[in-house]
């Protein structure tokens, strides 16, 4: 499954891919992070997560411009509970290394309580974190059954 979201000018701002091998949804942001785009994109990849019955999102914002602080309150109070209800347990966000400190201290990561969220400067480290979380969850479930 692959979906692309475009703005009213026809510019792609988000590509959502179902990663069956790793059992997560990957979303790649491009262009400007407007409030409308952020909300539409987050809702779209949450729907994909629920439909696939996965528990992890890998979000890559390295090709995006701007910040999403305009949607922070909505993300914490509306989206996060909905995403958790859809099955989200692990949220890995990849940012430009130059913005890693700002993203790491962003109110979202300090305040989100619905699932585990981590910020990364590179895709490989984010993928390794998600794989480790999935492995630990599977093995922990196996040990307790």
C-alpha cells in the first residue's frame, strides 16, 4: 500500500507506505507543514496503521519545511488518544540533525502519554529502535504466555 497526499495546489506533502516486512507504517513528509497538512497527514497514517493492524509509525520529516507547533495542542489532545486507540504503541520521528535538539525538547515528546515516542537524527537508528521494540514486545509476550 502506498498513498500520497497533495495540497490544493497539487503539491505532494506526504507519502504513506505500508512496510509489511517490518510491520509498521512509514510516512515521509515533504514541503511546508501547514496546519491543514499536518492534521490531514496524521489522520491518514493513523487510519493506515489501524487498517494494517500495526502498532508502530516511522515518520520522516527531513524533507519537510517549517515546524508543526501550530498543531501541537491538537496532536496531544485529539490525535494522540485516537492514534493509541488505533493501536499505536511506538512512534519514531526522524528529523534533520540540525533540528534534533528542538524536536527532542518539543512539548509533544515531553507530554505524550499514550505511546512511546522518540526523536532520531537518522533513519537507520529509528528503524533499529522500532525493530528492538517489536522484538522485545514479541519475546515478552511469548515468555508470559
